[in-house]
């Protein structure tokens, strides 16, 4: 019997320390499943103000990785026969509505899970801390503009997952927070995973960091800006080890929280995606982002918290490998890119795609067919030329005014429909921001930035 090579944990601790410092990430934790065992590492500090050391039991904000936890709750309801993924949401939530009555009648839970409902992402409203927060959010979202008609395209949707959270509440009689605790966290023994800020108080908790004018990473002005209602799509708090334990439960056939056939269905392809770079997505399943690493299938999710914390989960199911990286600021995506490419190559033998970037000699492309104004909820994107060079302006409007300064960037072509913008920052990509143009099945032209479709309006 061939003995498997021992993992050199000292080497990976050294790589985590070195790359974290090189990319100005204040603190990071790393956990990975290999050969059936989970290993956990930590580096740096939880806050540059306090100097408290990051440890493997430190809790970070997972951002949008919360969606794969909500997806599990939804699929439990499918297993019990309480929910049909292809029955319109209004049959379960009569109060659900959109600005388009026709769309309201056809949006299904399957569309919400796979981001094909047309519902937009960036609708921020604080509906309070009460147990009715999610119900009130769903009511408030009725008047929010849609990105596209249901079923015509994938467009990343935070609203969609809050609606899923409300479905969970109605069918279980529990709040979304309670449902996760009782139906996922407790059965899996995830003692360092939670949803509410006050539940994090007994633990070592990471503080997010933002770059100051001189580039120095300083603690964010607030630990968490997320309203309670955003939980189903954006707020689970956990250690890296617990994130990998959750991923391992899926690799173990559901580990009692889901059936094996449900686990398989969740990572089956529901839709392709035109933007394959922002979150490294090749497609989308029922909750999971799907990857194709030179023929080796993968799934996972990225998460970004508004206060400078970024989280990454990658799973290679045929290799029995899962990796979670949690960070609290700096060039987190660059750390992810460098570290996980090395780690996934060793643990799973896969080659992850290189960083998104234009060629040294970009092709000559006429951007004229795509010039104009594109709009989705809270954002206006203007595509034109400046000094003979393709140019983009990304402006926050309406309820998103003041969220961030407008982005101004020249665009470098990669193809007739894919361009690279410099200066988007770590919120969008590693070094370059992908800008992808597409024509939807109904003929509408749109611009994809951050996996969100913005229809052309002028």
C-alpha cells in the first residue's frame, strides 16, 4: 500500500505568513480538508489598533458565503415536500411582489437559488433588529427595479436570497437565524458559527480594515454595517475551520442535514455565466458557484463584507478537498489568488485559472456597439471614449449615493465582449475589473460588472 505524503504544515504556515504580509492583509485564517483531516492555520492580527493576534478560533464575517447556508435550509424544505423549487414564489409567499406583475407570477425558488430571477442585488434598507426584519425587507423590496426579466440571464441577487430566507421562516415557523442554528449549526457541531453580532461576543472576532489615503490598513469605522434582514444573503460569522466543516458535510453526503441526492443536485449546473472572472465562476448551481479546473469540477463561494472582510471557499469534491480563507482587509483577492493556486495544486492536483488581465498586446476592438448608459438599482454605468480610449464611469445613485466614490477607468479589450478596467479595487477583482457585455435572450443589451447585469437604457 502506497503511503500518502505527509502534509508540510510548516510550509503552508510560512506561505500564509509571507503572502499575507506581501499583500498588506492585517489578519487571515486558513483551513483545509485533505486526506479526511481538517487543518487550521492563522496569521497576523485581528485589528491593527489592538494588535490582538489572529488565531484559528477567530471569527470572521463570511459575507455572501451565507448564501450556501441558506440554500441548505431551502433544500431541506424541498426534501420534506414542503417546498417545490418550480412552483412560483407567490404560492408560498402571497405577499411577494416585484415592480413587474408578470415577473412576480413566474419567479420560482429555483431561479432565486441560481440567480436567474432577474431580481437585483444592491437594495440596502435597515428594517430593524426585530424578528420581523426579513418580512419587512421583502415588503419594502416590492418597488425595486429588476435587472432583467426572469429566466433571461444570470444576475447576482441579494434580494433573492432574502426572499428565500423569508420562505424558510414561513415554512418552518422559525426566524432564519433560529432555523440555521437548529437545523444546520447544531447538527453539524459548528460551535464557532453564528448569525447575530451579539452571538460573536464570546469569541475572538476580526475587525475589518480599509486603506487610508496613504494606503495603510486601518480599522473600519464600524465592525458591521449589515442590517439583520440581510442575513440570508450576507451574514454568517464563523471560523475558517467551521466553514470547512460545513463544506465537509456536503462531501460526506449531507452528514444528516441533507440527503446525498440533494447534495448532488445543489452542485449540478443550473446556468452558465457570461462573467467568468469576478468570482471565478464557470456556472451556478442551487446556491453553489461552480468551477471547472481543467476538467476537474469544483464548487464554492466568495464573500465580501462591507467593512473590508473577504472570505473564500473552494471545494474539489472528486478529490475530497475543501479550502477556506478568511481575511480582514488589504489585497485579499491577491492573497487568495496566490495562496489558493499553490494549495489547490498540491492538495487536489488542479490548476486554477490565472488572474484576469488583458494580453500584453490587446486586440483591436471597436467598443461603439456597446457605448451608452446602463442602469440597475443604485448604479449607473456609462460606456464611451475618452481621448480615443474606451472608458467607463461607474456611479452610485439613488439609495446607493455615497456608498463609494465614482469609479473612472479606461478599458482594455480582451475580446469583442470582454474588457478589463484598471483601478476597480479588491472589491471587484484581483488587479483588473472585468467588464463583460452580453445580449440577453430577449434582445436586451447589458453590461456585467460584479456578476450583476445592468440593462442598457440609453
